[in-house]
């Protein structure tokens, strides 16, 4: 009958009204808002951590590159020698001839020399052709 259907519908509406989303409609929104806030805070922490890690990695790479800098190598006492005529790097005695002018780059300046003798493997024996720079200009 119609009255039974009305009572059944009223009971159903009462049950729906008793459910949490209908009793406290803002609770669900508040819970979701809190979840969003928690996730946003977590994202902020993760981004800050990642950025900090990136900064440390860049600093480590910069330090490593700094140690390889040609100027740092020169500052440790090494030098770079080139032929004066064509600026080719001198890697060994075979790269120069007696009488060649060479330029040696140091940490604080340069030297210009003339090759008088050469030798292979630094034997240093008397009469050997050890590379001896002369005519130094600073």
C-alpha cells in the first residue's frame, strides 16, 4: 500500500540521515583537507632534502674539478713547456731540437729558454744530452 511505501521511504531516509556524511558533512572534507596538508608537508620535506643533496653533489664535483684545474696543478709546482715557435706542448726530448726556444709556464709567470742538450728517460750521465734551459727570461 501507499502508507507502507511511505513508511519504508521514511525509514530509509532516517537511516541515510544517520550516516556520518549526512550527520557531519564537513568531517569528510576536513579529513581530506588534513590529508592534503600532510601530503604537501611531506612533498616540501622531500623537495628540500633533494635540493640539499643536489647542492652537496655540486659542491663535491666543484671541489674535484678545482683540484684538476691547470692553474692548481701549476701552483703545486708543475709546469707546462711549449715550443716558442708554434706553441706545441713539449712532452719529451724528441719534441725539441738543440737550439729551439721553449717557453715554460709556471704558476707565477713564464720562462723562455734555449735548448742546449736533450736526453731520453732522464739518464743524467755525463756527456748525455740532458735538457738544460738557458737564457731565462721571467
